[in-house]
C-alpha cells in the first residue's frame, strides 16, 4: 500500500514556499503536518482488518514522516518549525540527527523549555556513551524499616561507585516496580546472570521513578527473584545523568568503570552484550 504521493508533494511545497514570514512558515508546516497525520489515521482505519498491510503501511509512513520533518527542519532552522520537528520526532530519530537540528538553532530557541530538555538528554547520553567512564552519583538507599507503629524507612547513603569500577563486570538495570516492560525483562536478566555470575558478572538494579514507598520496591524485587545488588530511592538522579528517557534500560560496565554497552534488551540482546566481553 503506497502512501499518496500528492500529499507529500503538497506538504513539501507548503513548507518550502519562499517569501513567507516565520509565522507563515510555521502555519504552513502545521497544515502539512495535520494533513499527513489525518491521512495516516484514515488509512490505518481502512486497514484495520489486515494486520500485515497495516504494519507495512505504518512502517512506510514513519519513514516518509521522518523524511518530511527532517527536510522541514533543515529549511527552517531559524524558526519554530525546527522546534516543532524536534517535538514530533522525539524518540523516533538518532541523537546525531537531533544534534544536527540543534546545531543550527539560534541561541534564543535553545532556551525554550522543551528544546532545552531534549538537548539535556542528548548531551547526557553523549557524555556517558559507550567507551566513556561511568559518572558517579549518590542517593539515600532504603535498606529496611524500623518497628514503630508507623514504620519509618532506614536509609544509608550509597554511591554508584560503591558497586561499579571495582574490578568486575556489572550489568546495570534501570527499572521500577510499576513498569511492566521492566518486570518482563527480569527473567532475561536472571538467565544471563545465572549463566555468567561464576565468571565474574554482577547485576545492579537501580530503582528509578518509584511511585510508591521503597517498601513496595523491596517487596517486588523479592517477588520477582531479583537476587542481586540493588539501589533504590534513586528518583531521576541516574536517569538525568545517563540520559535515560525510558525504562528498562540496560548498561554493561567493565571492571575499570568503562561503559562497554548500553541500550540493549531482550534475552538475545543481553546475552550478546555480555558474551562480547566475558567468555
């Protein structure tokens, strides 16, 4: 199923029109974007009974959608079209493509709250990319509760460096007990841990973005059989530092503290990442 080519031609003309003010360029982009999304919704509805064709159409549309937006950003680096492109493509394109858009933006646009947020994430991932040394952080880990009528958490200050860079390979798992995909990843981590723990692999789970007291995190970890190292009560400290925008997120750190791999997932992905460094 081919996407209607006249729609993209019209959209390209609308965004690339010469002699327009910045406001007119934004309006032209928004109109073209709305037309594309509307067409997508209509087509997906018409293909609802054929999953294979719907998936093929979806994949084709996404590529065309990214192409249209990236071209629009290139031609409108100095106005709000570029900002809207970043928001529309957030999570869909590589950091290098985001950096290319950001590099052409005037300083005042970089101060926009949404643009600054995206840039912060890109910068964080760049600073903690594969091949770089880990960045340390400190949190107040909850290790238990006292016996008062209203049990109070017992806390101790722990550092990331208490666990990584200590001469062993560490598989770091960013997770939270409310996160379904995180819970589904646990058996995969367990299998790889059992396979490699006698060869020097440790696992460290960092509980981030928790929505309930840490007692719930501790109980959930026990229920799931997460029989390895933990740091809870992390909030968004490590995710901000490492530019993690979605969980679960896995990272393999070497004995000297070098980040070896990050962003892999699934049993096969975890096995491949670990097997590359531990025989």
